[in-house]
C-alpha cells in the first residue's frame, strides 16, 4: 500500500515515524505521537495525564487539519 500524504510539515510520529494530521504533542521537546499506543511505548498513560494537567500542562491532543 502506498500512502501519499501532503502538507504534514514534517509532523512525524516520534515513535513509529508515520506522517500525522492529529495526535499527542509535547511542547517542551516538540515530540509527536500518533496514537495512545505509540505514546505509551515511551511514557505511561498516568505520566501523560500528569504532564497534560487538565489542559494546563505541556502535553495535549491536537490536529493540524487547518494548517
């Protein structure tokens, strides 16, 4: 299967390296994760929730469809 993806601005999952249009983003180091599966290979879900801090933290889920 050959997927053609345009305008990702090099947003690749930091774990599996696939192009992303939505996913988890960490502002402090610019890492992106396409899914909870990829995210939890690096940190636990509980660690993510602590960093997310009810939307006031350094990590969040977002999309880049309008870019």
